[in-house]
C-alpha cells in the first residue's frame, strides 16, 4: 500500500549557513541495542528499510521500536558527519510537525477546563484574527483548525515579518498565512496548513496568559513526565546535547554534501513545529495519548474522530492533530510526521502497545523519502502483531 503523507505538502525556505561537508552515501549499520536484554527478534527487514531511508535522507537514520513489553533500536550512518556516531534513542532532534500534536493536546485540555467548545467559532475567542481576506471567523471552528479543514491553504513560501532579534510572533505568522485566499469552505476539504496551528497557538496564549512555549510545557510536557522534551522559546536556537546534528544538503553522484542546520530559529514554525525531543520521549508521548493518559476519555474520543484521507475506505485519516494510518499487516496506528530544516521524522503507535519512532538527520525540499519512511515504520510495527 502506498500512502502519501499530506503533512509533507508544505515547502521550506532554507537559508544557506554552515560549513560544507561531504561523506559517502554508504555507511556501516550499527547493531541493535535491545531493552530488555531478552528481546532477540530478527530486525533485518527493518534494518534494510532503514538503510533505504538513509540512502534517500540524511547522513544517518535511527529507529526506536518494539512492543509493550520490550523496545529496541537500530541506527545506520551517523548522527554527525565525518564521525562514526550512531543515532541513539535518547539523543535530541527537532521533531517538526509532530509538534502539532503537542499543540492539539494543549488546546483540548484547556478547552475542556475552561468550558470552550471545539465547535465554537474562532471569532468568539480571537475576534478579528481570522476574519480577513475572505475568511469568516464565525464559520471557522476550533475543530476545523485542529483538523486542517478550515479552508486555509498551505503557506508554501513563508514571508512573515521577523522581529529585530530574528524571531517571529504568532500574530506575524498568522497574518502571513492568511494572505492566501481560502482554498475551500470550512469543513469541506483537508488542507494541511501550519497557519491553522499558529492560530491555535494564539488561542492557547489567550486562554493561559502565557507565552506558547511555557503553556505547552505546563499543560503537556511536564504532566506527562517527558524529561527529554523541550518547547524552546523564541531565539533559543540550540539543540541540547546529546544532539543528533541536522543537515541540509543535496546528492551529487555517490556522495551527499551537507550544510549543518542544527541551529535554527524555533519560532519560524512555533506552534506547528518547534518542539525538540528524542525517539524515546516521542514514543512515550504518543503512547500516553492512545492509552488515555494524556487526555480525558471524552477528549481522546474527539481527537480520534478523523477526516478521511486518500481513497474511500482506505482507513487513513486525520483527527485533531493526529494521523490515523491503516497498517499493511492489519490494524491501525496513530501518530504524526514532521519535517523542518535538518530533520525528517515520524512516530506511530498502536493501541496494543507496538511503537516505532524514526528520524533521519536531513530534510530535503525535493525527493522527500516519504515512501522509505513509511516502509521503515510499518516494518517495525508489523514485526510483531500481538
């Protein structure tokens, strides 16, 4: 089964910074580390898929996967070019649009605690913010924004006005995204757009009176005990150590040429893509959603109401900040993907405890290895189906 991940429809404007580096496309795979030690499954198919992902992605790739009882990880290539540094499950990287799920959980919790309905028009809570350029904030609901069915299209060429320090406000990001006319009527179609989640970021700030990064940390990251997850403040551009270095680059013959893009302004994608985490923490986060730890039963039920994607009856859809994926081995997985300068990643989990979180340390604007990412994830999830 082929699955086109709609989350990859946005494009990125990449600055050219850093030193030019090159490493051969081929690299030695690292042996799996297994937890606990008794886990002895053959992961050769997943390793082959991971190698294929690396061949179309960054200088390295890593997967952290397993069942409810045991987890394991594989790495191929390197986390830092010109070294033999495997990608570990406890190393930090930018998760990109997986951040949307953090924002969505915060919105759901805050809405429930403050008597705000998901079908409330956004105009009621952010007067005038969305009612511009043909948009009607009285028709666009909080649910529409969470589900990318507001009619706001992708902002393929972001031109938001930066502050003197190089950071961006949510208001500037929203204003920039709304310069594009509506692509559809509210509720009529799925249009993946970062602008939806920047508006939701403004809603979170309005409800809490806190900067977005503080609010999401207090509402989501800290309660779930995600000790290796950070929502950086604007201008906090470093990835903490131990870090997987992120790269921007291209392929020339049998070589990749890389520009280090690890340092990056997080407010560029703020509510839609600023979070920094690890493979282990991202697994714990999505597991906490599907097992009911992160949200009330009512909120989880709302989050898992999906807008169908792909062919009718495919089983694929998008809930409230959450993809639903039909697995080739049967059953359903939930999660999200993410791509920002330097990284391409995705996490999927199932209700029976299977999990797979994958990262490659480059994001290429063209020839994005979506099929290779999907193959790696589904191979890891389908190794064990019970």
